């Protein structure tokens, strides 16, 4: 019978916790990026300006659509 060390169990537990933190952070980042895209779109003078501003910010218009991340 193989022995599982406490260190291995603790490492696996920490990895699981870290994966959860990263997943939660991704959800929050997606929401923030979506809001940013909609804000830029709402304050742009036209589609060309909007596209330029989004490009400068590293964002894409699709990020502002509900349910698209």
C-alpha cells in the first residue's frame, strides 16, 4: 500500500484552492472587460473611434456582448 505524504496532500489542496481563485478572477475580469467595452462604445463619437480605442486597450467589441467572454 502506497503512503501519501502530508506534503503531497497539502500541495494538492493548495492547487485546488488556487485553481478556484484563478477561475473566480477570470469571471470578474470578464465582467470588468465587458463593462469597459460598453463604456468605450457609449462614449465614442463613431465606430472608427470606438474600434481604435478598444484596440488601444487590448479589448474586442465581442467582449461587450452579454454572455460572450
